[in-house]
C-alpha cells in the first residue's frame, strides 16, 4: 500500500506543471465568479456554456420584457425610440455601461428592417453623445458581440455595448486584479442617464 501511495505521489509530481496550470485557471475562475459570472465561464469553461446560458436566461428574454414594460429602474431602461431602446447593463464593466438594442427580438442585424436598422444606429450615436456628456470618459468601448461564441451574453437579442473608459481603469478584462471598481450604483447611473437623454431631447 505504501509503495502504491508513493507511486501516486510521484505521478502527481510528474504533472506538476499541468497542476499549476489548473490551479492558475481555478484562481481566475474564483476571481471572476465574484465579478462576471458569465464571462468567466465563456472564457475559461466552454464546457459549461449551456449551463451558463440557463443562468443568464432563466425565463423569456429580459430585453423583450423591458421593451414591453414602461421605462423604469426595474427594467433598467433609460431611453426608448420607436424601434430601439437603451438599457443599463445589470453587471456593468464600468460606471455608465449601457446597451443599445432593437425592441424587437432579433438575433442578427441582417434580419432588421431598414427602418429598425437606421433607428438603432441613430440611437447608438445619440447614446455615445449621452455617455460622453454624462461621464466625460477618456474613451469608449463600443461594439456588438454577434452570437454566443463571439461572447454575447444574450445572443438571441442583439445589443451593442457602450462602456465609458478612463485612463488606468483597467477593468475591461480584470484577469489579474482582485477588485473591479464601479464607482456609481445602478440607481445613480439610471438617474444620471435618464436626465441626460431628457436634456438632449429638450435641446432638439
Ligand atoms: Zn428579446
């Protein structure tokens, strides 16, 4: 028995670098679980993809639910046009992280009508203006993850991300950081952005 145990230990030692790799991945998993439950699994555990999708979408489509409801903090919707809307990201990468999307449930920009497409992209431009006015960021991440394999959290309903960035925030992929700083609460972001969209409308 003793010999067997020693042999086992030796085999373990032989896999030292593999173990170290796993340990490193586990550390990242643990870190990200507190910050980005979805992105963690997409990046490190593709085998859990279906499971993650279930967590993200327990029932129905959150965007369609928000589109059907009146604008309020409960739906995180800060602005609407005829065909499009702006909602706060419930799990922001940074303060002021918003999503710009069509109201209609649609997985592909090519399936939007011309009217929906132009409305969406017009709103995208307005949203960029508002984010700049509201947060005075040094830069903005602005983009669309098209499809689950491209990193879309809710792949069946397209949505652009707009993320204000500041020099030194380093929060976009905090793989080595212990903390992610989001200075503003969702309630504060909601009030600030609703006000800014309203102000912009009044100026028109
Ligand atoms: Zn939807």
